[in-house]
């Protein structure tokens, strides 16, 4: 039986309606937003977490602080296919770790203008192809 994450407690499979428009510009999101990220585990039970997100130039980004102590980044490294739950809608995406220095500098500013702490990994939520 699936259960959603709550606060810092992870969940399993997320529930909701698959969004009719998957290729969105995220214009309905403003500032920082809490979303749910569902990843694929090696043992076939989905793992979902609540995290923050933000949009830069119509692209959704999700940060990860202290990634070494979390399971979801390991899952994404092995299989980048994720599902995002925003409201009651599900978006199928591909989580891409940002490693390009220029892209990191451009996006590592919070909506309030301050920089994120050192050591924060950031994932770009790209559309899935195929």
C-alpha cells in the first residue's frame, strides 16, 4: 500500500493524476515550493521525499544538502527517472545533477537573492524522452 512522505519521513509511491501537460514552463510556481520527489529503488519499491524546489528560466531545480546521508540521490544516480508531485499532479521527469560550473553559478541564487550554502547539490528536472 503506497504512502506519501510527511515532513522528514519518506514515503513510497506517490498518488495523484498524471499531468496532461508534461512539457510545462512551471509558470504556476512562484518562489520556493515544497514538492514530492519519487525515485526508483534497486529493490523495486518507490522511495519518495518532500523537498524544496525553485524555477529559473522555465526550468525546475531541486537542491540536496548532505546528499551522502540520503537515499534519494543514490537512487537518482542509478536511475534518473523520477516522478514529481506538485499539488495533485504528477510530472514524469529526468533528474540531472548540475556539474557545470557556469550553470551552477547562474542558478545557485535563492529567490531572495542570497547564495545557497557550499556543498549543496542541485538537480535539474528535465523532461523525460521516450
